C-alpha cells in the first residue's frame, strides 16, 4: 500500500474572530490541533504542537514515535506557558496519524476531542475516543448520545496538551487497506454535523480529498459554524511504497518542501469576508507563479516611471 492524494482545509467559522486550529498535512504525518486559551494563546498552543510534530516526524514510524512526538509537544507548550504569563493555561488537543507504508499500518496518537475517522467499504468508523466531559458521561451510561449532542458542557475536554508537565496519550495501530480514506477533524466539524452526514458528504464528493475537505467545511458552516473547523483527508492506494530516493527532498536548486509550506493565514478570495482559509503545502508551481506576478508588477512600475520621465 501507499498513500495517495491528501488535502487539508481550515476555516474560522461563522462565530469566532480568530482561528485557533492548526494542522499538519505532510506525508507520512497528518494531524489536527485545536487550541484553547485567551489572548491568542490557544492559537499559539496549537501551532507549537503542529510545528513540533512536523519538525520531527520525517523518517519515523510507529506508536512509540507518535507518543514521543506528542509528549515533546506537550513539554514545549507547557514550558512556553511557564515563561509567558499571557500564555498561562493555554493548551491544545492533538490527533495525529503516522503512516508506515512498508508495514501497511497507521499509528494513531490522540489527546482531546479532535477526531480521526476511517471510511472503508462505504462505512464510517470513529477511530478515536473523545476526551471530553460528555463523552465520559456517555461511556458510563449517564448520558445518551442524543442528550450529549445538546449538553451545555459538550465542549469541555478532560485531557489536553500543555496544561500539565505530563500528558497521557492514547495510541494504537490500524491496519490500512487500499481504498481507505482517513479523516482528521477538530470538533468544529464533529459538533456541527453528525457522522451519517459526514459519510454522505464523502460519498457525494466521491471520496476525492480536496472535494471532501471543502464540502465538509461548507457543511459545518451551513450548520452554524459555531467554532473553527479543520479537516485533513488522505487516501490509501494499492501499490508499492515510493522508493526512498523518489520521496526524498528536491535538489538544492529547487524550492525545498520547508520553504514551500504555507504557515501564515491567507485570505481566500472565495471565502466569506472575515473567514480566512489556511491551506498547507503550497507547491513549487504556486511559488513560481507568485514570483512571476511580482516580476510583472515590477516591470509595469518601471514602464510607468520611464513613461513619466519621457514626458
């Protein structure tokens, strides 16, 4: 097996002023982090988590690796909060999937209520268990799933990165199969639309990762968009893993993957005003287009200056 197409999309939603979600869509690692904390501390926590995972994941596989990466992210966030009073109490969820193409497995690491789903043979399965108050009440039989959907404290999580010096990480391994579609999302999606609706969107999008991500974000916003919503989607295909040399970084004279990654907030002209959309991993082609546009603008400015002097 090997990984195929992948897509990631995040949106501020319809009620929030800023986006505290972050994600990684950088094979073999895919992750979503949903930050919490005032004065933009939640945004900082989620980005610290995503950066830690992305910096260290290359060439690594397995549950122990995922656990180590998440605990390192926890330590980084916790130490930052200790040294910055404005960031005190900040934290973030994280759900990370690390693909091992050779073994045909996916290691899952999870803290909080961001979710990982598997779509296989037309069925949707939630892989992770929410670390939230209502989820605990449902698991112990004190709430029904229907009551949990309307509970006033459904957004209260019981486990997060960065709030304590140590964190308990749920880890497990999934045997991947060709045709699988994996979905990671923040609760801005799962709290807005039900699992059966998620599956309907995947089917309507014909399981194409770009279309799935866009339609799910749109569906969450149509349902109210009460929170930031982030979706990462990737597929598993039949075939041998790419040889290491083919998967290696580009030659030095080409833009590197690190340089090509877009981490800043970018305003999508097609999005509703005030609702920035982040996409991860702008390719080299996009960078050359941007460079061409800059050169064209400079040439036009020079022509105007020359024309003014000629007069």
